[in-house]
C-alpha cells in the first residue's frame, strides 16, 4: 500500500477475487438439466446470453461472445459495481479527509474496461496541539474506514491506527482539562486568601 501524503494512507486497495475465465462454465442445476428439452435448453442459453438491452453481448470485433466469455463479463460487471460502491462509501463518510478514488482496470471480452480494484487516500494524522480536533477527526476516519459493507484488511488497519490516535488525544484532552481546573482552583484560592488577610492600616489598636 502506498502512502499518498504525510499523515495519509490509501484506505482500501479493495480487490475482487481473481476470476479464472478458463475454468468458468455455465452449469445448469441437476433438475433442469435432467428435465430440459434440448431445444428449450438452447433457447434458454440464448436468452441468458443477452444483456439488459436485449442484444447478445459481443466482442470488440463484433463477434458474439461464447458462454465462458459471457460468464467472465458478468463477473467483471459485478466486481466493477462492488469496487465502486466500496470506494464511494469511504469517500462519502470521510468527507474532507478523504481524497479521490483511483482504480485498477481489466479489459473485458467486450473490449470495455472494468474496475477490479480501487483505493481512496485518507488523511488520518493527528491535529497538532489540538486534542479535541484530533478526537473529532479520528472519529470521522474510523467511520470512513469501516463504512463499506466489506472492509478490507487495510481498512481495519487504518481504523485501528485512528483508534490509537483517538485514545491518545482523549488522554491529552483530559490532562489539559485537569490542568485548567487546577489553575482555576489555585486562582480562586489566592483570591480568597487575599481577602482574608486584614489590612494593617485599618486595624484598631486598644489604648494601653
């Protein structure tokens, strides 16, 4: 994982499992295979081979795709949607601390590019000399890291580091609060002490 900037890290590099196109086959369920008429089965295969527009998907050169290529194409489309949703979740929750998404692409059998991995950079460095701001920032970073439905190992790592910074900031904020309380208590004590000391010039002396 590459570090984008100082104090920032790529959130996910979320990647799909490798799809083995050579091993992919279209296998009907046992019940349908046993009972299906060959002609009906051919019609079913042709229907499943068509995309949402009702036109059978084709290769970049215009030739129809075979069953294995269609299976590969559907896998790539699903992966593309999942990857983009994953990175969008990071960006939406991360807000100002999240950068733009970048993707790795694979060219499908139809000649189109599909996202198969992605990453979003996020600034999770503590805010210098401001523990309260750091607490708020780390809460956002943790939420952003764990926003996708399927956080990656890198997402969990970023969240864990942000929790560490959050804990340190809470301790620092607590120390600052105690020091301020002690300073106020000391100042009030000095004020009371000054008020209780009698002014010698106003003392009345008894006659000897």
